[in-house]
């Protein structure tokens, strides 16, 4: 049994709580994931996961083993990074993974300010729509925008909080008008960003939670594609405010249903990076800079 591979497979299943999702992320078949977890359970003589046709959950032994896996793999990756750090420092290159909404927003300012202070650094940037599709071990630092993060072997720092708002273009409003209350959304064209199907938005009111259901006219995995569609006047979208600061200032996108509090609209901007004791000098300088910058805003 390849013990290291089996541990990493178990860790990915524990993160996703779904064998198929773990297999997609690892780019292997479901059968390979199932076999590796089964081999690990046989080796340990302990059941790590409760499986049914609808759900996967960790057993008590699985939770304890997960903590050990995260700690051990973190140490292993840190040792590997320390060996490779000389190469990173000599080339002055940082491999960065970044959520599309942050890449379109503040990232350029962050990199520009850092580059002015440290001009020898080069950036290798990869932009993603879903953190689940990113192998963090392939990057020096990752910026993500999430409600919450799953367990990670990396250090996770919250830089700021952004909120989602509902917007439309003046072109759309001129043709179809504005919804006056959440229930009016059923009469409008709705644009949805994300891989998980969304058929409603929830609002807080004096009577509790008000759920406004709709049938999206567009659902796209790319948040930037949804923003462009909203700007073109295709429909009403729910997007991070930080992604639309220029458009909101210019009036090319305008807030919709602003007097109705949108439930679950806050997203944290996270920076993920390896433990500091095995970081390269350039990476530590960069993460310290980003943390210090975030405290000024």
C-alpha cells in the first residue's frame, strides 16, 4: 500500500465528504479512491468513514486520524518547501492562486504596491472560480473568498470581509423596471454565479426569513461572466461588492432591493500559506506585507 497516497486520498475525502468529488479533484476514478480508503482502514483496523448512498461522515477514529494527517502532511510539505526555497529565492518568483472575484478587484493593487517595494519579485498567477478545484500544494500563497474554509494544512488568515449585493444595469431597469420587494424577483431575469444550482435568495424581514424563489435565466461557473452579463443588461445578479466598486461608482450597475437585508451575504477574503518556519524569505516578506496592508484598510 502506498501509505502517503492513501493518506492524501483520505484527507481529500474528509474535506469534500464526497467520494466522487474527491476523485474529480485527485483526477482518479471513484474505484481508486474507494480502494485506497479501504486499504487504509484495513491497515489501521479501524473504520474512518461512515458511508451511505447519500452522505459521508467521519467516525470518531476518522476525526482523530484526520487531525494527525493534517499535522503530518503539513510537516512533510513544509520540509519539502524548505528544500525548494533556495530555488524560489534565487528566481524571486511567487506562485499565486487567486479567486476570480479578488483577482478582478484588489489583487492588482496588492501586487503593484509590493512590487514597488520589492522590484525583483515575479508573480506566476493562476485564477480559479472554485477553491475545491485548486491543489494548494502547487502554490506558495492562495487568496480565496469564502463563507468558511474546510480544514487546511496551511495557515489561514482573514484579510477583510466583503458582502454580496443584488445589482442590475440601468439598461435592464429601463426595459423591465425594478423589483419593489423580494417576491417580485419571480417576474425578472436572474443571473446566478456558482457551480451549485441556486433557485432562491433569502432576505431577513420583521417576520423572519423571506425566501424569494426564481428560475435563473443564466447560471455560470464564472463570476466574471455573470458580471459581464449583468452589465450587458441580461438580468439581475447577486455579486460581491468588492468586485463592482468601479461599476457602482460610475452607475453602470445599480443596487436592487437595498432596503431588504440579504441573508448570508458576507464573504471573508482569506490568505492561505504554509507554516512560517519553512517559508522562503520572499514568501514571508510578501505575506507579512499583505497582512500589514490589510490592517490599514
